[in-house]
C-alpha cells in the first residue's frame, strides 16, 4: 500500500476493508518504459503496464496472462474521452490492484492457478489490442497502437521468465476476453513450441445481434472500432479474406480458425450484451428496458421472451467455435458479465456450477487434460446457482455509452441467504456501506478500479 498515502489513515482503512471483502491482496504496477520507443503506447502516448505476482513452488514455470476489460472507443470523440482515463493512459492507473478469483494466490480460492506467475495486463488502447495506426494526429495526440502494446507486453514477460514456461494461459474478461480470443493463436506463436498453451475467454464472446428496434447497432459500432484503430491487418487473415474485415472482430466469424485450444465461459444472458447489444439506449428511447436491464427479475414476460430469443442467437453464434473437442464451454443461464475475477463466481461453495462444477474446476481440469468440458445451461430461471447481477440505478451509464465499459460489480443480491451465510452477509453489507459513504474521498483519489468493489 506504499503509494496510497493521499488519504492517510482513511485509505489504509479502506484498503483493509477491500482486502477483507475481496479475499484478495494488492500487486504493484510495472510500466513497460522501453515499449515507448517501439511506438507501443496507450491512447495518450504513455507506456503500457501490467501487474505481475510471481509464481512459486510447482507453479514457478507456469504463466497466466490475464487481460483487463473495459469496452472500446469507436471514434475520435469517444477515444478522446477515454484518453484521460485509466483506460487510455497509464498515468491515470492506480499503482496497485487487488488480485482475486483467477488471480488469487491461495489454493482455497484458486485451486489450479494460485501458484502460477499471474499477470493482469492493463487495457489502455480501446481496441482489444488490435489497433495499429502509424500516424499520430498532432491535434488530438491519439495513438492507436493496441496490437503493438500486446506484442510489447508479451515480449517483456518472455524476458521476465515466460520464455521457459511449461504452461501458459491467455485469459481475460469482457473486452479482455475478446482479446484472448482474437490473439489466441498469436500468443501461442510467441511462446516456445514446447510450452503447453491454451486460451480462456470470460464474457468475451460478443455476438452480432440486432437490437430491439431491429438495427445492427453493435455491427456498426465494431465497424467504427476497426476503422478508427486500423485493426484489419491484425485480425486473422483466414477471416478477413473471406468477409467484410470488421466482422472478424466478432468471435463467431473467426473462432473456427483458432488452432490453439480455447475455453469460452459466458452467461447466455450476458448483462453487458443485453444492455448494449440487445437493448441499447438508442433502441429504447422510452426507457422501457431500464428496470429490466438493472435487474432481470424486473423484466416483463415479453422482455424475458426477447431475452430467450437472444439466448438462442447466442447459442447459435457459438457454432462459430467449431466442434473440436479441444474447445471448452461453460455457458450458464445467468444474468452476469465476467465470472472469473470475483471470488464468489469463480470458486466458492455457492459459486455458479454446471454439472456440479465451478468455472474454476471446469477450466482447471480442461487445461490439464483431466476432463473435457462443454456444457450449456438450461434457460433462465432454471439455474439456482447463478449470481445474477443487480445494478444500482445511479451506476447505469448514460444509456448508450458503450465507450466506457461498466466496471464489474460483485453481485450480492440474487443469492439465497441461509442461516450459515447470514453473518457473513451482514459483515459484507457493513463493509459496503462504509466503503460507499464514508470512504469515497479516498477512493476518488486513489483508484477508479476500486469502484469495482463498491457496488
Ligand atoms: C462517436 O461514437 C459515438 C458512440 O457510438 C456516437 O454517439 C458519436 O456520434 C460518434 N461521433 C462521431 C463524430 O462520429
Ligand atoms: C457437488 O460437488 C461438491 C463438491 O464440489 C460435492 O460435495 C457434492 O457432493 C456434489 N454434489 C453432487 C450432487 O454430486
Ligand atoms: C460517455 O462517457 C464518457 C466518460 O464518462 C463521457 O465523457 C461521454 O460524454 C459519454 N458519452 C455519451 C454519449 O454520453
């Protein structure tokens, strides 16, 4: 906590509370200063960054490279908005991040990866690490260099020991999950032939669906992303040579060609996709979807029917993965987005399960070839293990703001509270209240990320 001195004692208190709540610990940031000379920079020209917690024991030669999420920027206006945030500049990033869930260093929280070298790669390019435009407009000073950042990060990690990795996983959540899909084979190609390499995407399977008004909203948005960032040359040529290149930003059109084993975990009713692909603000001018998007239990029967239709489209888009048995699938019937970074959805007694397996066990057993896993849940509301997300109305971004992704908010609702859990929940709620109302000044100073643990 060395750098968090601004708010003094209050900040220390907050940090302790966050640690208690997330069952996590803090890991320092590393800036890749020498990437700047290669033009591998964040939107504002600052160096890229990651957080590395070294492996130990039997995991000392295994590497988990986990990519941060955070939406995309699709044009100069939205990229300028982003440039002065942590998603566009390493100058705005907190110096320490809490590691939990798939990044935890404790076997009881993270049974298969706890002793690996665990890296969280910061996201600051706005294109899921696909951009590469040489020219920098002197007026905006925007750098579209995501693909170079990806390469610089991997090269830096190779130099720090990943060159002798026995095992390596490229993972990520949301826009970072998409990165792990789009870059799966290029990650494989950068590692030694003898390394066992697999990819794992959490909530990164964004589908090309029409919105509720019948418009191809996300298709147009991704087209803007690919055009603005000059991404085409960094998308798989096996895809871009056969269709409109910007479509290859969608996993469903390019995933079949991925040679490396890959595991997809996603909620069939991905809350980001419901809010931004199916029912974005522009498609719902009267806000009829507002309450439903905040809380799936508030959806009307006809909205639920529309969401069941979205699920079927989602399942059909999964066919784009092909049928190889090296593919892993954990598609639960939940209203959620990103289930690997939070302890409660990754690996806990009450975590989501399919065939009685948590995501952590399904992925671990698949990685080590102990057992394949390809499961798709029954439709909502049949799965009683879901931690369905409930959003706070104040946290709803201006409704069509797809430029800045929603931070992840641990769900505390939607779980049955039995007597044994009651005390833990009371403590949890107290911590939340303290964090939210007492400690805000410190948080504003210290860390936009920490909002993640607030809601
Ligand atoms: C940039 O994208 C945003 C979000 O899609 C849109 O609202 C805005 O009109 C676009 N701006 C320009 C200049 O194209
Ligand atoms: C489900 O798994 C847990 C441990 O992970 C085990 O205790 C329980 O017996 C299993 N339940 C069934 C129905 O197999
Ligand atoms: C999107 O969010 C950014 C940052 O919060 C804000 O500056 C921008 O005005 C928003 N855009 C729209 C279209 O609301």
